[in-house]
């Protein structure tokens, strides 16, 4: 939740970590992701590579959204909906608990990006 309203300047440019996140492509569209997830969960189909791609997109997608929210054109922290704070918490938990995500080659990058997003949220007076 917002402690106090903070007007914030936009960063001149993204850090190298956040720039890499912004430049990365997702493996699936939303529709393809849903289909791949259903296929993976059906247990009729076992593909480690598919499971890793699903895990990667399940973290990369929210990180890209959070990047736009916390580093995009906003005038103050009032414009950041509570759902985005929840998204930070969910990504944090997923990185810590999801066994498949541990096999993603970019897990260290994802962890660093999340730390930068959290730091930005705290700088803006948000409880994360």
C-alpha cells in the first residue's frame, strides 16, 4: 500500500539488467501459454524443455509488466495499483519455490531484475 504520495522522476535509462529483461522475448503468446500449461499439467505429455519454457515465461511475463509499471511513464505512486505489489510477491515466491524455475538459464538475471524492481517500489514509498 502507498505510505505517502511520491512524485517520481523517470530514470534516464534502464540498468543493463532491466534492459536485458525488456529486450527478452517470451516463448509463448497468452493463448499458446495457456495451451502449453494445460498440456504440461495433463501429464499425458512430458517434455522438460517445454516445462522450462513455461517456467521462464511465468517469471519473464510478470517482470516485463512490472518493468513497465515501475519504470514507465507515471506521475506518482498513486497510479500503481495494489495488484502490482501482489505480482511482486508472487514472482518472489515463484523464484524461491518453483523447482522447474531453478533450471532456467536466466534465473540469476530474473532475481537481479526483481531486486531492482523491489528497490524502485520501496523508493516510491510502497510496501513490498
